[in-house]
C-alpha cells in the first residue's frame, strides 16, 4: 500500500488530505471519503486503508481546515464536555456549498494523479457527511457513479439543496445505511427519505440496521456493533464493485 498526506489548494485555503491506494496493478478507481464530525483520526485512516486494500484510491480530506483544526483528540462522550461543544461548532461551520466547493478541488487532484483511474468515482460519508456524499453525486452526475451515506444527518430538510432533493439529480447508485435508533436522524426522517426516493424513482436503497445506534460502524465507539459494521462494509464493497 502507498500512503501519503498532501495539501490540496481550495478556494478557501489548504486542505490537508490523506491518500492511500494499492502499490501495484496500475491506477485504481477513486473514492472520496468524507469524515464524520469528530474529525480526522487514526480510526478513519484505518478505514481508508481497509477500503484501499480492496483496490481503490481513497482520498480522506480534513474538512475542518478553515478553522486550522486537524484532530480533536480522544472522544469525550459527556453531553456537556468542552470537546463536544467544539465538535458541534466545527460541524456547524460547514455547509453543502462550502464542501462542494472543496470537492471541486478534490476532483481536480484525482484527475491529475496517475495513481487514480480516470472516469467514474465513488463517494461516501458518515454522520455529518452523509449529506455531502449525496450532494457530490448530484453535483457530478456523470462522474460519481456510486455514493453512500452511513447514518447521515440532515438528509431531509426544508432547504432547496436538501440531500433528499439533490438525490434526484444523481446519475449513480445511492445507498443509505440508517441506525434503528438515531437522535440525529430519527425514523420519521428516514421514512420520509425512503418515500421521496421511491416517488421520484431514484436509484437508491435505504437500509435500516436493526438494534443499532448512531456511530455503529466505528470500532472505537461505545455503540460499535461488529455485525452491523461488517454488513456496512459488505454493502460498500458491493456498491463500489458494481459501479466502479
């Protein structure tokens, strides 16, 4: 495997980005990995490595670069902790237009890197970034052939660029993995999402993971569910294998 950390110039600064891909067999399909709210950490890099080991060029950008933040340190789950307050401040500093502006720069780097195969790309995101993966599929309907939201939040809002509306513009296959118990994406939102996707004949699947909570895919979380996490990996691999 080949790993490197580079600086990607965006409209707003320099985004530190982790890239990992196989060390042989030529170029590989590119996948954008949008981080979750607790920021870049070794846990995410390991997840990028896991996907890359199956034959993908994986790009994991630090989305908090505008605030000069790279890592927040160990997660403090206490509801009133300064760590959580800072995390929510950083999460709320982002929005779909900002991240899509960054995505333009990410795609340009992918296109210029000989290690990345030209043509179709994939995207996936967890928590706050499920919406960004779906928005990328809408922004690049001819490029993003597969996108996944894993217990994504804010998937159905009243905004014109709400992900459930953006999904209608996607040209690729979409996948939504949803925790059965999720205060950030309650079942009412999930069912509204499912109904809207079906009504508009979007090429998408919404899957509810029974007995799980928000964050179930991350090994270092108290809510980690190994069986569900492995299922989500199987779904991601199948999604990207079908389309990339």
